[in-house]
């Protein structure tokens, strides 16, 4: 792997949002999307490598062919809990207390504790079994 590419990718997490957005404009010739820092860093790292190495591996080409071309179709296939972007903050009032939960890359955080699912957070708050999507208002009760 090219040392210059490694250095550019390694520098991304230490950059400010304005620097990341400027780099996005440089590499994509478009304004950066209004997403969080983790999204920009990961997509810029991919773009830097893509530009340096010019093409995808045969394995990645095959994987891309299997992905639905229509973004809406892709979203329908993923469970609602997986559509939440890292950094999203969910809030809910329960028995007069305002609770918030932050979406992490590998789970959820509530009051400094990590949970594997929204249902686990809801169960912690209420002391009873809840569907996490329903508790946080992401799905109406009875919806599939």
C-alpha cells in the first residue's frame, strides 16, 4: 500500500469538519452531504483509496452488482434499527422523565451505559419488555 495514501487516510479523523467538507468538495466535486463526522471520514477514506488505486477488486465489483440500484429498495430491505445513522439522538418522555439514547456504530448508549439494541434500552428504562422501535416512536405499535 502506498505510504502517501496511508498518511492521508490516517489524518482524516484529526481534521475539523470544515477541513473534511473542503476535502469532500475536492474529491467529489460537490458539496458535502449534511451527515456526521464518522460518515465523512469513512467515505473520504474510501474515495482517497479509490482514486489512488483506480479500481475495485473483482470481489468488490461482484458485491456491488448484488446491491439494489434503487436506494429506496435498499432501505426497505434493512431493518429500521439499522437505518439509524451513528450519532443520532433519540428522545422519549417516560413517566415524566425525559430519556435520550445515542446511536453508536455497534449499539446504543443511554446514561453512560451501552446496549446492544433499542429494546434493551427500553427494557432498562421501563422494567418491562418493549419493542425498542415502538418505544422510541420509530414504529407504530402493530406495524411490521
